[in-house]
C-alpha cells in the first residue's frame, strides 16, 4: 500500500495517544523476546524483598516500545510512510503489571528539508503519574 499523505499537511502541536493495560502475558512475551528474565521484572516477591520498588516493575524498554502504537496510528491517519531514526526515553516512575499506560506524542518540529517529523513523547499511568518522557524522529520514505 502506498500512502498519499504529504509532510506539508502535518501541523506542529498535532497529537496522538493510545492507552494500554500492561498484562502479565505482555510482560512474559516481552521478556522472552529480549531474553531478559531478571527477578526485578519477573518475581514480585524477590523484587519486594530486594529493591526499593515494593514489587516487580515492567522493563523500561517495554514502556518505551509501547510508544510505537501512537506513532503508527498517527502515520496511518496522515497516510505517511516513515522509518524511525531516533528514539530517546527518560524513565520517571516505574510501570507495573496492571497499570494502564497512556502514551501521547505531539508533533514538536517538522524538518521539511530533511523530510522528518520530530515528536515529543510522554507516558502516564492510570493515576496520571508521569512515567516516561522522550522524543522520536521519523524520516519519510
């Protein structure tokens, strides 16, 4: 499928957001995919007894990866094809299994010369606690 959207139609400040509940099954599959089974993520009792987190937490990179869904939705809505060329994330608070995480991205900059869209990203939990901030750069293809 060839998309027909134009970079010129993207507006700074435009947003997209997606909310997803992180389930045990999601965590298990992610741990398998990256071969990371540290008890901080996989063993609630161990994490409670041995860390400051009072229980297990989701891999930070899993939280960061979930920003892909609003990016995909945004690009489909605007009928634009891109490749991700840069992603940066700063983790503010832990994410736990059962949390409902909302990832929101906002068009922060449009580089028409390089044909790039720069998004600021943020993720909050069900209590509206900020858990992650970052940015993503998408290169039109």
